[in-house]
C-alpha cells in the first residue's frame, strides 16, 4: 500500500501537466525557509497582518460582541507570532477567554506553548495537536462562543472549489453566533506582488526546489537540483500567483523507492503553488457562498491585506 505523500507525488509527476501540492513544502527545512520568506522586506503579507493585529486588537475584540467568556481557536497556529499581539491585548485587559492553538506539528505547538507561558503567564491556553476538524467538532460542544482564527492568507493557497469546501467545513463545525477571522491577501500593484514571490534573493526559489530535495530523501530519488529552476507569474486580472519548477534540460529522474522513472522535457514545468489575491467583492462572494455574514474588514494602512471578520 502506498502512503498519501507517495501517491500525490506520483500522480502529480505523471500528469499531462505536471504539478505538486504546495502543502508538501513544509518539512522541517521548508518551514525554516518559509520563516526566511516571512522575514524578507519584499514579502509584505507578514508585516501587513502584524500591523492589523497589533494596531486594531481593540476594534477586533469589540466587533466580536461576545459578552461571556469565549474561546479563541487558532487553526494552524505555527509559531503564533502574529496572534501574540491580540492575546497580549486581551490578557492586559483582563478579558476572560481561553486560547486553543491547533497545529499538526507537535514541535510547533510545544515551542508556542513554552513561549506564551513565559511571556503571558496569565494566559489560559489549551493547545491541541491534530486534525482541525476533529478538534473543531469538540469545540461545538463548548458552552462558550468561539472566535476561529485562520490567518496568514493561507486560504489563498487553495483552488476556488477547495477554498469553498474548506469554508463549508468551518461553517459546519461552528455554532450559530461563532465568528471567523480569516486573512486574505488583496489585489494590489502587480509589481509589489511580483517582487514578493519572484524575489531577488532566491529564497522562494529555494523554498520550491526544497520539494525536490524532500522527494530525493523520502522516495530515494535522484533529482539533480541544479538542473531545475524556478519561475512564477502574477496575473493581475485573476489575482493568481502561480509558481513553477522548470526543468532546465531533457532528463529522467528515478524514484528508486518505488522504482518509477519520470521523464522531463527541456523547459517542462511542474506547477507547485497557487497564491491567490482577492478583491473585497470576491471575499464577500466567498463568504456568502459559505453562508457567512461579513461583519468587518480590518485592513492595514496600505490596504495590502485584510483580516475579514465573519459571523455564522
Ligand atoms: C503560506 N502562504 C500563505 C504563502 C503564500 O504567500 O502563498 C506561501 C508562500 N509561497 C511563496 N511565498 C510564500
């Protein structure tokens, strides 16, 4: 029996138009490279969302209109850097709430919990490791209202039908009156977007090619990394940033663990990632389709990014 990783890789590399799922970028090394991306001055989403959460915590909490104790459930909490400002505001103002960070990585959750206990000793934290939806189902049983956080613009990495499926699942696992704060990267001057993804330091290139390194390690493959390059393109009409790995020559790669050969033509592409940018009207449509009501868009001062507050 083959595992999901192997199946996804083989399916993607044997398709007519080759593709690989971007969720596989994030092995330990990939997660470190992603941290480097977030630290690049050109990668504006991190700073934009940080600004929203540090400057508008008060407004966000007031907009919730939760009168009783409540839960903040963060999906894919990671290192919790952005959320810290929101949590700090709540703790400093003695608001009665529980923070429930969820991540698939035990290591990320351990680091986050340790840091938060150190910096905010009064925070009531109930960390969970595992599948979002299993944990969300439990949260439905809670007597208290919940604010779900899905930050960082991760929704942009989903194809439209997948984004709709994900939002429908959120909706199904929320109680009436619960809220969702969801980050969207917005359409803007195409040059700014281009520079954030086709970066001159080559960090995003390394991030993409690391996927081939991961396949070499996991499937005992012999990708020669120098024989591949990176290309990405922003389409300002659709809002799609599409990223690709490019084969620099005609070549064959052997996935020894499953004895499979993959042939590449000269200049053949592997599509690796979609990073969709939204217009505010598109966000309204998405919310409406998933039966949510948009309550407010919290924007950064440059209007590059929004944390959109939705109610079930
Ligand atoms: C995680 N995600 C929102 C990032 C994005 O902007 O699509 C991943 C990324 N890919 C290239 N740079 C950053």
